[in-house]
C-alpha cells in the first residue's frame, strides 16, 4: 500500500469521526433545546401559610403526605449548595452524570475489600434514584440508574439538576428538600441558614433515618445527635481546607445546634387557614407561599381573651364563642376565632362559627336607623313612640316587656327598643330594610313576605362575616367592600349603600351606648366605641358588634347545635367579651386612632326642643342640639308646649284677645293620648291642658300667622343654562310682634331659618314647581307655589 493510499484511508477515518462527533454534538444540543418538562413538574408540594408580617401559621403536607417545598437554586444559601457538593459529589460540575472512579472505589469497598460500604453515586445518579424511585442495590439497578443519570445530563443543565437534587433529598421522616428541612428544623428559609446549619443539612441525606434522630433535653429542646454531629465535623474539616479564612466558624461549630421537630410546627388560626387553603384553587399563584391578611399577634390576643372569658363563664354553661377582627382601612381580616377550641369535638370545634347562619337579634337595628336618616324619616333627636303598637297582625314587644313612652331615635337605638325600630322600618321606602340586606350581600334569604316586619328584630339569619362587612360599611362612610383574606387580594372601592352623612350620624348614635361596666372604668381611658348587642329568640345567640377606631369587632356566644341557654343575652354574655378584647387591644398598644373619613360632609348642628325633637317654638323650656342632613332630615315646629291664657281671677281658660290686666299665660304639654297613657302607667306626672283651652276653636288671641312677601305669587323665576348656580331667591315674610324666628321649607324639606324680619337666600337645585312654606316659632304658617324655568 502506498503512502498516498494510507493517507487517503486515514483522512476517510477522520472524516467519519468528525461527522460522528458533529452528529453527536447536534443530538446533544438538540436534546438540550428540545422541549421537555421541568424537573419540578407534577411534583406534589406543601404550602407555607404566613401572616401579613411573614410569621409562619402552618406548613401543610403535600398530597403524598410529605413535607416538600420547591425552592429555586438562587434562593438557597451558596454555603449550603457548596457544602452539599463537597459532601456528595465534588466533581459534579465536570462529570457526564456518573463518575467511573467513584463507582470502582465504591464497588471495591462494598464487594472486594469487605470494608464499610461506600456509595459511588453522583448527585445526578442520586437524583435519578429519587425521581424515578429506582432500586439500585444490584448491578442491573445500578446500570438503570446510570442510564437515567445520562438522560438527566442530556436534557437538563447542571444548575437544574443541582436544584432538583436539593429539593428531592431526604431529610428524615417525611421531610424532603432543603426548603422544608430548613423551615422545619431551623424555622427559616434556606437562604438564611448559617454555616453550621448548612453543614448539618449537607450530611443529613446520607443517612436521614439514623443521623436525623434528635436528642431531647430537659428543657424540651432538641439537638443534633452524635452521629450527625460527627459527620458534620468531618465535613467541616474538609470545608476548612478549602476555606482557611473561616477561622471564626470554629467556635460556632462547637456550640450545640438547636433543632425543631415537625411536631413543633405551628398550627395557628386554624379556621382562617382552612378557609384560605380551601379557596386557593380559585386564586392560582406561583410558588409555595400563601400570605394572609391575618396578624398573628392580634390572633393570639383574641384567642386568649375568648379562652379566659369562657373559663370565667363556664358555671353559666357558656362553652363556645367566635370572634372576628377586621381592619376597615383595607378590609383585611386581622384575626378570626372560629370556635373556642378547634380540637374539642364536644363543641364541634372544627366548625367555623364565622361562616354559620345565625339569628342576629338586634345587631341589625343600626342599619334601620341609617336608612331612615338617608330617607328623611328621622334625625338623632326625633322623638319616637315606645308604646303598645300593632302593625297589622304583627304586635311586637320589647325585650323587657315594658314601654318607655316618648324616646329619641338615639335612645331607642342605644336601648334597643323594639317598637320604635319596627315603626321606623315600616316607614322605609326605597330601599326597604329587606332590599338593603339583599344589596349588602346577606345570602340565602327567603322572600320578603316570609319575614315581614319581624326581620327588624332578627327574624332572618346572617353570618358573622356578613354582619362584620355591614359594620365595616358604617366605618367606611357607607361603602360596602368585600373582606380580604390574602395579602395579594386587591382592595376594592366597593358599592355605596348609605350616604357618608347617615354613616357618620349612625356611628355617633352608637357611641352614646355606655359600656356595661362603664362605672368601673377609669375616666383617664376614654375610647369612643360605636357598638350594639343582640340576643336571638329563645336565647340561642348572644352578639356584640361594633367599630373601634379603624377596626370592626364582632363576637358571638352560643352553641353550634342551636341549643338555648338563658345566659345567652347579648349585653350580659357577649358585651363583656367584646370589651375585654377592646381593652386588650389598648393594652397591646394597637393603633386605635380614627382613620381618615370623607370630609367635609353635608351635615349641620340644629337646635331642637328636647321634648318633641322638633324645632323649638317660643315656649319650649329645654333645648338641645342634633345632627341634621340638609335636604333630608325632617324638621317641624314643636307643638308639644303651648301657652294657654288663663283668667287671673278664676284660673280657668280665658278666650278672646289677650288682656294682660285680666289674663295670664301658662305653658302646658300637649301629648297624644297614647303617650299620655304611658306616662300615667309609669307614674310620670304630666300637667294636662284644662278643659275648654281651645275656646271652641276661636283662637284669634294667639296672634297673626306669617305672610310670605318674597318670592312673589304667580311669578316665574328663570335660571340660565350657563350659570344655573347664580339664581338666588330671597325668602322673606312679615310676622307678628311675638315672633323671634321663622323656618322655611320646600315641600317637606327644611332649607333654613331666619330671625324675624330677616330674609333667607335660597338657590333652587332644579327647575319646575315648588311649594314654599314658612312657619313661625308659634306654629303658625303660610305657603305659596312658585315656578322656576330655564333659559339659554
């Protein structure tokens, strides 16, 4: 064979080898870039549930009953990563998936020399065994393991393989991966572990069942056992060879390493955590973390106060309670106690009482009065009748079985009088109280006819969460907003169901309700609390709900089986727990400052006669101030107090024009017959007007009625489209000499008052027909119709 032939044959062989290497490289590159599933795909994972400050509430088991969290390589401490490679596979970055030298050394140690068994598996081979659950104790199994390791190296990068191994490695019992191990053993994420902690985790996977045994001490703490401590020391010696600068770590390695066990994992706020875990399917998210709106510090406070209260009340048969605390600023649920004891089967402790339908008793009454404020039915000092009443076939009674006669709206709400509440609800138009509850999100309500007016007194059912949302609506100036359970739930503006004015006044009315232990509270600790109690029929539920600064607090006592207990009275059973929690919030220095409100709002302070709640006439002896919503609140002249002319000689009513030489006047109270009867029954003396005081209808001596002089009768007033706000009408009237003040109305809406002889400026808010009326402080009146039109 010639030299040329030999060179030609060699060239052909090199071409074949080059082609083969090219094809192999193309296959390798193509395999790496060919779509393939992530190593974390379809792996069941645990969930970490935390409070809003990052405190651990619960670590759940994965679906295969293991604690496993998938942590990206970038979120693992570099010291831990290096320690694992130093312990398990120092040549990991260079071998193709298996290390022939390590395999030979391991085989000789295991089968040839008879010495201790030494593993020859690389990190990639160990990952293959863990991922595919391989049996590798015989030669055939080992070959399968090597083939799988080559497959992993072919399809995945070194970092992906290393990340997967760190998340699959066994760490004792049913704990897998450095994420779960660091969280359970050290109560911290794997990016915050120290070098001593990293070294312990690095050596643990080689014999997790043996080295993972913990040594208990007298203080119930757990420390690493001798096997794990010795293995960690050997690894540290190798670490020091690579890192001689870490001399300071010697002292740390000599300290005992405190570990926790899985049995010590927290199980806080179980009802809230159960809820957010159940709803997790509705909120897809990346990562194993679930951060709630709960504050673990406030949660402990509520749990302790509930537990202590029930211990004090156990002799009265009170065994179960629920409570919820909401921050109205973002509607986050800060604390939730679903039952007194989650693990007590005798009270059905795993039932979440905050989501159970119960009769609310009188806790819904504030919303009746808020609607009435918005619809112009009353103002806080409107006098209502607490007298025996029938509303068709419905005849409500008060809780105490008695009647108070005339009461202001504020007193009726604070004292929870049933008759006035039903009377006010009967006057509501749009929305009715039933419609309002539907708009407020009260679920599973029957038809309106099913409840009737009994709905006012707790005839329907609400959940604690629904009730808390409605009280939060009062705190948010009338906007109904959804509760937030997770920090990544975006706050919503909500829908307005009440005006800011009605919400503010209702809160102010509820603040007049004194605490049940008001006499024992020091005067130096004033804290305005707008609160209300409720008691259901047959004493099945005791409630207390209210607004404390930026928070809404609702508590409930009762039994989940619906059994009754005479001790279940709102003011006696629930209110003490409510204020025990309020005092706890103060003691814990929780910020209870009033949040920013919508201001200014359209309300005014108006003087009224205390006896009637109407504008005071000339003879009203006691006057007070009330909140008034211009254009809504009903304002009339009081007619309870009236002056009667009496003959000086006989003391009997005198008729005709008043003559001061022969007549004198005395003021009497003119009460309706039903209220007068209540006064008699209560033993409250009232001076009844004498017979013949009306002089047979001839009352010229009472003086002249006012007469409107402006605006003019039968006159059309115009406003321009370009400046509709520049139409000011002057309202004026002539009055009798005994008049000091007049009050002006448009229809039934009060628009202002003026001193006698003074005019009042009024700007119409629309075009059309208006009925203007003026009433003096003696109750005499005049009215006229005017028309307002628009021009270009």
